[in-house]
């Protein structure tokens, strides 16, 4: 019990940043990388991931997940968003149980 009191006294005398050690209030370590789907809003990183996926001439959702770091639903939503709009960059084709995303001929992702 005396050791516990000494530890509390010691920890209260240390600076607050030293006590936390890079952790949030729940005790988990703070990530230095982008968390969740925040990388989805980095257009440059997503373009690079899409370019790396297109090495076979098309992209698939699992392959885009690997290069972009997104989860399945977010990767699908991002690729689907590139297929919509007035000037879509991709078009998708269903082959068996997967979707293939091909670049448009006038697109710059080729």
C-alpha cells in the first residue's frame, strides 16, 4: 500500500505529457498514421493507389483495398463514385462474382 502511495505521488509530480505517453484518455496508443477512412480524402494518395491497381488494365475492390488502405465498403464506394457523374473516370463490369473497374479511354489514369 505504501508503494502505491509513493507511485501516485511520483506520477503527480511528473509532467502531464510524460504520464500519458502518447495515449488517449482510454489508454490506447495514438496512431501516427491516418486513421479510418481519412485517407479517402487525400486525392493524391487515392490517385496513386488507383494507378498501382491498374497494372493489369483494370482494378478490383480487393486489390484497391490493399493499395489504398481502405476497408471494403469504403473502397467500393470510392470506386463507384469514380464511375458516376458527368465525366466518369471509370466504368465497371460484372464478371462472375466480382466487379472489374476499367479506365475510360479519355481518362488520365491509363
